């Protein structure tokens, strides 16, 4: 019988399981994951950005750990001497802003980021033009530029964590959690679709967009909603210099990918709920004009592929909820609500949650501000970073 059950085997659940296993004193750890192909999971649909440009110190420090971890990923995740395959392209990250308030926030964030050792530069329009000659930056007042950031292959990261966790004894059970039974202030039994009943000591809900459904099984309310995020891969005729992850204050982001580019626009007013369709009209009316405004050569682009994925959007403050259900069941934990930055933070979240579960505290990096306590207190974390 597993001592710890992780519900959901995406990158977050798998990183937690790996960090528990590597600590060597977690007892038996099992991950319940219904779909080993991860067809609908968020992880393989992610764009893969790893950036130090965040508005809260914890997020910067989690990215630092993620950056170092993913840089050494092939070695960390080697199994029987065979390295894990995963690309980390350090093509840079740029976040462009305009207007007095946004520039002031960018400057404050830059000071905080550099005080934490992040290699982020605050650059002006003239420097941006030098760095990216084909970028139209006419209305841009300043940018945060981190040349050593970049993007990873999300699917390879997930497979690396999963393979390594299994090699360390973590059991992946192909099944779905359909109910949780309680006894006093504890989850007593995890019921699976197959009819199996498990009685672990600890349960961790890592079901991402489905985390609210799992919470509902025990009556826990979380402010997490499902939010569609559309991604478009396109190519252009002209050969341009490569673009690292390039984002602007208007929500547009794009970067080089193979022969072309991937792009999206963060739309926080997106209607909530699963929607797997891609809105091509919206691309034509909103995304394309923003792209063409930013890079002239994007006026003549051809969309080759597009897909939708979903954020587990924390409606309180766009930050994750980590740790026990404060005021609820003592052995029911959650790691969800990542709102579009869970991939880069998965290594730090895995390490932190393993420490919390085994030692009762976040030892390496204090993540207690992400506690469910702030949901109870209705006290959002205020951040002026790039929207996820
Ligand atoms: C389009 C898009 C772009 C993104 N870009 C980035 C980026 O550039 N950088 C970044 O850091 N992050 C990015 N993200 C966010 C990142 O992908 C997520 O935060 C992260 O992958 C979440 O991992 P997860 O393990 O929580 O979720 P998932 O990968 O969704 O895994 C959750 C798992 O739970 C399982 N599950 C569901 N219900 C149950 C149940 N009842 N029982 C058992 N298992 C269950 C599911 O099958 C699923 O496999 C992006 C997300 C999207 C959608």
C-alpha cells in the first residue's frame, strides 16, 4: 500500500514524486495517472519558457532553481547511465513595456531580480533596436532582457521526470481517482475508477485543471478555473535573425521554433472552461495584426499548425496554491493553480513539496506565501510581472 499518493502524473506530480523518491525516506510513493499519453494534459501543450523575469522573489528563485535543474537535466535524469534527452535552448527572454506605471514596475522588478542574482538587464529602446533589428519598438519605453533564459521541450521534461521517478521505485498506476473518503480530519481512502481502494498516509492533488474536481471530492473550494490558451506555429518567407522569447505588455509573445515561430496572446478575459477549438478568426483579427505590427516580415505569414491547451488559472492572484488544506483535512495537500508557469517551476515545486511532506517545512526555499492560507484570508499576492 503506498504511503504517499500523488494524484496526476504531469510534470508537477512527477517532479514531486521524483523529489520524494530521491530523498529516500518517503516510503512507497504512487502516482495515479489515467493517461500515459498525456493527450489532454497541460504539460506537453506548453510553450516551454523558463524565465527569471517575474514580479515576486519566490517566482524568480523558483525559476533560478528550474534553470539550473533543467540545464543539468540529462545528467539528473539519467537512468542506468543513459542520459535523458531534453533540449534547453537559451535563446533569451525579452519583456517589453510602455507607459509610466509599467516602466516603474519593470524597474522595480529588475532591481529585485538582480538583487537575487538573476542575469536580467533593463534596456532602453535604442538597445532593443541593436539587439533585434527587425523588431518594431516605436512605442516601447523599456524592456527586461535576460539573455541566458530560454525554453525547454516540455514533453521531454515530463518523460525525463517520469522515467527517473519510476527507476527510483515510484509506481505509476494507470487509473483515475473518482472519490476520496474521509475519517475525522483525514483522507482515509482513495477510490479509483478500476474499483481499487487505497489507504495512503498522505494525498497530494496535482491534477492541474482537474484539481478543483478532486478538491470537490472532499468539499475543498479552490479559486482555480480552466482557461484556454491558443498557440500558433507559423512560417514566413524571409530569413530573420532568431528571436528568443519576445513578449510585450499587450499580451503578445512569440519565439523562433525550428524553421518558423510559435506565438500566442495572453487573454485573461478568455471564457472559462475547457475549449479545445482553435479560433482562427481571432488569430486573423487579433494575433496576426499584433505580430505584423511587431515584425514587418510577419505581415506575410502562413500558419502551419495550431493547438489549444489550458491553464489552471488561479483567479485569486495567478499564483500556485502549495501545501496542506489549511483549515481542512490534515493529510490532503495541493500543488495546483500554476496559471501558465508550472513547467519552469516544477523542479522547485517538487523539491519544496517533498521537503514539506517529509520535514514539515520548506527547507531550501520558503514557499509558504503560496499556502492555501491566503485563499482563506482572501489575501492575494500582488505581482506586476508579465502575465503568464
Ligand atoms: C498553451 C500553454 C503554454 C504554456 N507555456 C508555459 C511556459 O512557457 N512555461 C511554463 O513554465 N509553463 C507553461 N505552461 C504551464 C504549464 O504547462 C503547466 O503549469 C504545467 O504543465 C502543469 O503541470 P501539471 O502536472 O500540474 O498538469 P498536467 O500536465 O495537466 O497534468 C495533470 C494530470 O492530472 C491527471 N488527472 C486529472 N484528473 C485526474 C484524476 N481524477 N485522477 C488522476 N489523475 C488525474 C491528468 O490526466 C493529467 O495528466 C503552459 C501551459 C499551456 C496550456
